C-alpha cells in the first residue's frame, strides 16, 4: 500500500468518526430552555389551515420529513403508533413535508400509508426556516401545552424516550 493510499484511508476514517460523533451528538439535541414555538401557519393535504397558536393546550409533535428520506420512511410507522397511543389525551402530530419533496409524492405516501395525523406541505420552506432553518430530515420537535419547544431530535428519535417525554408533558397542566 502506498503512502498516498494510507493518507486517503486515514482521512476517510477520520471523517467517518467525525460524522458519527456529530450524528450521535445531534440525535437528541435538546431545544434551548423556554423557547416558544414559532407561530407558523400550516396547510394540510386536505386544505385545512391552522397555526401553532391554535394548537396551544395540546402536546404537539412536529416532524420535518421527506419521502426520499430513508430514515423518515422507516420511522413513520412508529410516529403513527405514537400518535394513536396518545391522541385521545391531547396529543397532536404534524408531519411537515420538506419544500423539495414533490407534493404528489407526499400525497401518494400519505394516502398509501393511511397517515392518521395532519400532513402539511411547506412549498416555500417558510415553516422549516421558522423552526430554526431545518435542513436535515427527519427533524422532530416536541412542543408542550404552553407552546414551548421542549425537545428537538435530529435523526430518528429513541421512541422509548420520546414516549416517556410525551407522557410527562401530557401529565402537566397547560
């Protein structure tokens, strides 16, 4: 093996370790304390319009995703299960499709998989921008009854941890 090959292999290995460390740190990155969720307007696939302010009093999960994102597609059944488990106790889920995701793909996925929660389009990227310029998918926010962001996950959440957090927030008074 040549010296140049060893240097390239070492550089690739260092980059992989760095990327793994970055992803591990970002997986359950807590939102800064006491940050109010931005007041954004959502438009669902069915044409329903609502805002984050209208969701106050509920615990809300906002998930930024894309049909082209393998991790997003893999976690979607778990998001459905989480929604079904908690929806009758004041829990809401909003899946926000990224601006680059073609609306017909989003509609097809939502219908084919019978997504039971609100699915919104973000054609201009305004919602993603207002939530801290979300670019990586999936990115998930948990918002408490007062409208405060209590957690941000980049990548697939630990669903046992997410479930415990939702349970705790549902038990709190608004």
